[in-house]
């Protein structure tokens, strides 16, 4: 069992949660926790990440972590992808979850103290609250951010990511296909439309996520 076992927040990113648990326990990378729990190397490079071993070292029920899991196997052996408990079906378009190249709004992370699952979505390209583009590379070492880093806001080179200057959301946004203004959508609408059309179930979730960006519940 780990010394510190914070509970996941209802809207937290699963991999962001693993990084938060690692940081809270004083590790410089989540790799130690994954090794300790018995996960294979490379397990955090795929959405097919089962939370049972993680629940064991956290001393909590598997269902508590399944609430934020990307992939679950139910009691009948049925496998489904999920985000925030939305059923995304048995196949996941590769363009749906931003698993290997995390991005996020540093100001939101500093305010909320966790990484929201909204940033796990490829079509989330800006922060509706702070109206900035997302951080995907370290401003100092220029490397892509990785889940294997010391903390939510700490790069492997030691840089505090809250100090990153980010482009305002309105600048490059139009070229990327997202729009803001009255709807306050900070998503890549072309990608969202493509995903919404690609599969009925995924489409339902995309629409739900658009409602989230509009400040509605989903
Ligand atoms: Zn923000
Ligand atoms: Zn860096």
C-alpha cells in the first residue's frame, strides 16, 4: 500500500490521477507506482489500462477508479472504452483520446489541483475559462510533456509549468477549426464533427462533451 492515497476527483483524468498520486507520495515519476502495482512497461501508452492493480496499492475499491477509467471489463467480460463514465463502445477512434502526448491548461491545474479529463480529449484545444491554448511542450527544454514527469506542473527538466506563456485562444484558433465567442467552445470543431459522425455511440459522447464546453452538465 502507498503511504498517501488521495481519492480521485469525479472529473479527473486517469493518467493525471496516477501522476498526482505519484507526486503526492514524493516520487519523481509515476513509473515507481506502476512497477510497484505490477503494470507492464508501456502500460500508460494505451487507453487499455485496467485499474484493478492500481486499486490494490491504493487500498480502494476497483469501482472507485473505474469511475475515471478509460477502459473497463464488466462482470460479463464485456470490454468497453469510457470517458467520465460515457460508454464509447468496444472500439475507440485513435483521434479520440490524447494518451501519449498530454496537454492541459496550467492555470486550471493550479487552481483545481488536478488534471481534468477534458484535456484528455484530442478535440479540446483551448481553455474555455482562461482563454488560452493548451500546453503540450515545456517552454524551457522544448520536449513534449509526458505523463512520466515529477509532478502535475513540473517538467522532467525541473521547470515549473505554471510559468509557461500561452497563446490566447483566439489567435491560431480559427485555423485549427475551433471557435469561441457566444458559445465558448474551445474544441476543434472539425475533429469533433468527424468523431460525431464516425460512430453513433462516440457521437453521443462528443455531443455531450460539446454541452460540457457550453457549461451544461453531461
Ligand atoms: Zn484554464
Ligand atoms: Zn522541460
